């Protein structure tokens, strides 16, 4: 089974402010705003990074999952990790065997995603999605490729999740996904998920993202540490 890191989502109280930071520091262009997230009391924006996506969601109503996370972690931060697979049925069986509850099944033309209960895996809302066309990503609309900008950043190398016990959380993600973890890293066919110790007092959650970039750099966007790593041929 093929599995890769396809999308990372942040949560922010001020969507416009985070958009400005993303566009200034990462040189990205928004490709889609999904009206469908309104039923969850959210607004969002998506940015392509090569053939991967960065999403930012922001609550528009009280008592949303995103709003509760903002309160729990004391501000903006990471929200979701979305992995793409080429076969969802083995994943369904694995989730049942490992007692990882599917709390929501998202479906649209050409794509299905299974959201797992955060307490069953730890650290983030983990979604495992399958598309009819491996290269397509219907969650980002039909024209997302027209908005790809790679002058500053080219791809997501890794997402970082902080945990009170990084090795235990890495082992749990590994068990649920059926992947052999390398210590505190869960390797994927494209990208990886890294687990680090939570030392900032904000609790467990998505805390960092590493991007392949033209120039190195380190900064923070939406409460998430961004590390730019220059890759040379």
C-alpha cells in the first residue's frame, strides 16, 4: 500500500492574519476556499506546496472542535495531518483491529477520507484519504495546480507532533497505520511524521513543519514552527 503525507492543517483565530504570514514568508498563493466547511462552523483556505497542501481553518461559530482546540492549547497551532493511500479497505480493517475509531467519513467526487478519533491516536486529528486519481486532490478544488508557486518552498518534508511521550505516540501511530516506526519517526513513502517532546506548556499537538526550500530559515506561523531546509542537487 502506498502512503504519503498530502496535507497539513493549521487552526487560527485570525484567518486573514495567518494568510498574510503564509503569503509573505512562504510565497504561496491560495487555491481554494471550501464552502462545505461552514457546516462545521469553520472557514478555511488552502495553499498548494508542490503537489501537497497546507490548509488553515478558523472557527466562525462557538463550540466547534477547532475552537475548543484553540482554547485548550492557548492559541493558534496545528490541527490535522492528512495522509493519502491508494487503498482504503486495508486501512479500515487495521483501524478496527487496533481500536482506532473512525469519527467521520468525508466523501466527495473522487475522494474519501476517514477521520480518526484524536484520543485513539494522539496528537492531532489524523485523516487517511484515498482518491480515484492518485495525483488529484478534490479537497482543494479542480484548479489548485494553477496556483502552485515554488519560488520559496517546494514540498513538505515532514510534520512534527509534540507529545508527552514521543516514543509511545510514534508507536501508536505506527500500529494504527501498519508502518514500522524508526524510534520517534513514522516514515512514509513521501514525507514523514516526527514526534518530539512537548516542552512549551501547550500540550500535545502538531507543533512544526519542515519544508524543502530555496533558502534556509526558521520562523513561526499560526503557532507552528516552520523550518525551511535548502535542498541542493
